[in-house]
C-alpha cells in the first residue's frame, strides 16, 4: 500500500520537496579521540555514545554539543561496545575488560554508574527493551549455550530461565548485532546464519545466510519484511529472513553496519573504511553518499521513534561522528502555523476509487493514530501510528487491494477521538 503524507508543521522552518533530499552529512565534534563503538539516540531526548577506555559521551541537542557521560563508575580499562538508553535518565552500557563481561547502569543520566550484571569469560553484545520494564540482554555463547537473559523490572534483575539457545559448533555473536521490534528479535553470528525469535527470546530458529559467514550488521523493515545483513557481501531478504540473496554494493572492505528508516524507505551502509553508501528507495540500487575527513567508520544507527524522519549517526575509530537528517517520501513542510484545535476532516473525494485524501489538524504534540476499519469493524490498516508535532496533515490512502464497500477511519490522540465514514466504489 502506498502512503503519502503532506505535513504542515511548526516544528520545522523550511520547505522540502516531495522527493527525498539526498544525505547532507555534517561532522560533529565529540570532544574525544578514542574509538567509538555504539550510539543510542531517542528522538528529541539525550543521545548517548560509548567507546574504548570507559568512554561515554552524551548530547542534549542531537549531537551538536557533547559532554562527558561517565562522571564515575566505569573504569578506563573497560572498552564499551554497546549502549542503550531506556529513557532520559536510565542508560545501560556493556563492556569487557578482557576476562569479564560487565553491564553498567546509570539512573542519574551518567552522574554515576554501577555494575548491573557480570559474566566470566562472556561478552554482552546488545540490549533491547520492549517497554520500560521488559527487556532482553544477549551475549555470546558460554559453555555451549548462548547467553540470554530477560528482565521484567527494568533491569533490576536478569533471569535466563526459559531462554535457551544451544551454541552451534564454535559460533559467536557480535556487539550491537541485534534488531528487534515488539517481541520479534534477530541476532547475528559468525556461522552462516542469523537467529530469529518471535516470542521475545523463548524459542529461536536458525535462518541460513548461504555463503556469507558473518551476519554482524542487521536491519529490518517490518512493514515490508525486508532485511539486510552480511559482511563480505551485502545480503537482502524480502521474507523476514527466510531466504537471503546477494546484493551489489560499491566499495571495498567488510560491511560493518546497516541502518535505515522503515517508513521512508532509505538505507545506509558503512564498510570498514571512511565511506557511507546510500540506497534511496529501499531497492537493490546503491550509490556513494559521503566520505569522512579522517578515521574509519565503526558503527551506524538511526534514532529511535523517528516515524516521519530523524537523525542518522555514523561513528569512527578516532572519535569522529557524522550525522545526517532524513524525511519520509511525500512530506511537504510549507507553513509554520499551529492549529487552534485538533480536527479530523471528511475525506475527499468520497466516494473514491482507489485513492482518497484524509486531512487532519493536531493542535499539540501527541501520540496519534489513524485506524481504518471495514464494515465489520475489523482494523485493516493503521497508516498513522506515531508521535506527531502540532501541524496540519494530509494522508493519501490507497485502497487498491480492498473491495468496494463502506469503510471507517478514526483519528485518536490522548484527548481526541473521531470517526468518519467513506465509500469505496470500484
């Protein structure tokens, strides 16, 4: 289904055409010169990055300025390779001193850190939380078993009960090698496979990656079941990892990170050098996008909760950070007016075949949904499901795959709900 949004919003002050503006990367001054390994950014909240020698830095303005995020508790002999910000104050960082895996936690925005969990001869690779209480911690195998723990109390305690995945031969995992949404999780290995769980780590299935041995970088677009992984070669799946095919990409060196936006259909890849490559429409066509002025890239990530757009960060081995912003296809920002109240208008045309426009106003920042129902009251689509800034919006809904009949659409925010009827005539 094709979805286009025209947004008139006060949040941004410039005009952007219907097509994506190709990446405009800028260099950020991190204030450090050590290898950076991981970044965690929550839309409109603090951005955190970590690296070698106990380095943690944070930014309250999307990377324009950085400050020390480790004011005490993480020693300098710990190389940190994964960081996950649960909220503004609570952040987890995983590292290793060469013998012991250490998971550190701050509850005061980096003023102090404490050891949250340890494992001898292990390595904590990645953390993911489905909400503020329920999370999963993935580590490389120890004693023939993958290290998998779950928390239901925000990381106060971790339990591996019922989370069993047997190690196949001598396989291991990789830092940051986890992609998840809801209860579905993928993790990468060095053993010609990725592992997938659809019930938050209780059961796992192996998904072979053909001739590609490593699957450290992982990215999935859950709208279209598309995923990317690989190392020597880039692999693409169009069926949620059941099958993978090799995709041609420019450049040389190992592929070490992939990221993208599920809703704007753009992907970025970095190799083990100083170049970034772009796939502008989630197809199999890649092109050169940017070259860093110095250092080599180590990791790349997109900010969480960025539905219509957001920031992409790429880290380097010398403390360098590159950043670009993106917006989804079909977004026009043409006014700075803020609506007086939230309104849902009647779609036009109505009756329609097969595309109709739904316009609505959001008067204040709110988590917003538009659900579309058939005449039996069943939800058939949810084209809007995100936090929106104040503004006037236009949604072009394509009903090509639905039969003629009466349909309903509901706009819902924290303090507003309204339903209208529309008629599809083919």
